[in-house]
């Protein structure tokens, strides 16, 4: 995949964590539970599922691009 910013080839891999990988509008601490009230959600499928998602990384720009699977 080409980087949409610099047009160089991106490296394929996985965003992953030893705990659930999550996204939220605020920085979370301790036990990470995203707030559904603020639009937060778990990026991985659950606390007992694999904690990795496919993502492409641009070393030049320092960005990740990932397409989440619909649950």
C-alpha cells in the first residue's frame, strides 16, 4: 500500500497490545475501558480475543492505516 502523504510504500504488520487495544477521544489510564458516551470503542474483538489488527505503517511519516472489520 502507498502512503497517502508521501506516496512511499508502507510496511504491512499489526497494531497489537498485551491488553485490549482501544481508541477513545481522551487518554485512558490504568484499566483501559473506552467510554461509549464519548464515542469510544474497543479496536480488538474483546478481552479474550487476539489483540492485534492488521495495519500498514509508513516509516517516513510515522502513520498507521488500518481498516477495522465490522463486528
